[in-house]
C-alpha cells in the first residue's frame, strides 16, 4: 500500500494487515495517529477483541 492510499483510512474501516509483525491479521481500524516522524500509525481491533498497533502503510482496506 502506498502513502496516498493509506491516507484514505478512516475509523471503522475493515482492514487486512499485509506487512510487518501482524501480517495476515484482519480487524477494524480504531485510532489513526500521525507520529513525530511523519508515519501514520493505527490501532486495529480484531474480532476476538485483541487490539494491536501497526503502521498505516502495512494495511489495506477491505471493501465489504
């Protein structure tokens, strides 16, 4: 996912993690932040209730 498409993330989107430590997991975007270094960070809530943080560039939005 490139930087332009990660700016289209919004709270409530269903996403699939395509890179990083949590690769292969899916969930709902909850919290979108811009870090001091300029990277987009998000919190993802999985269906089982577990939350994790990842970079916005590591996810793709799944259309339902």
